[in-house]
C-alpha cells in the first residue's frame, strides 16, 4: 500500500500527538511513540487508558508531529483508529516499534513486565490521510 504524503512527512518524527475524541466531540491530545507499517501508524499504550476507551467509542483520530511534551510542530492529519486483535499484526507492530526506538522500547518492555502491566497493553492501528478519514 503506498504511503500518503502525510505519512511520509511523519516518518522522520520521533513523536506524534494523537488526538482522540470524547463523545461530546472534544479532542484530547497525547504525545506517543509510533511506527509505520504498510502505510498505517501503530502505537502501543496501556489498554486501560482513556485514549483506548475513546477509540472504542469513536474511531475518529487526528495526528500531528510533536515534541516529547506534546508541542505540535506540523499539520494535523485526520483519520480513524482501531484496537488490534490480530496476534501476528501485534507482533509486527511491536517489532517495528523495537526497531525504531531500540533500547528505549526494550526499557519500556522491561518496566512493563516488572510492574505487571505488559498483559494489559493495547496496540492501536491508525489509518490517516485521505484513505483513513472515517465517514460519520
């Protein structure tokens, strides 16, 4: 699948601001790590986080490049998100995150195991750009 121009611009970024939407339409932004596979963005997060709950409620998302503190440094790209259930795709997304973030992802994995949080992880697939805009 060819990557959109928006995805290509994000490929050099370390963080994106992920905006998920409350039922009332208000956006909530969070800086996250991401990896690109097959023209889609993949994110790992705590499965009990509010962003996961918001994606369950409404698939609508927006992403933009940002710094570690969430300061947006580029244009927002609209799209849709889903929570992955496919084991093989989760493994590929995790491998892509490990390849991109190296020892930092290894440290996150270790800390998650030590504190018993690894089992409650959720992997998000974000389709952004023209192909990812959810119809409402």
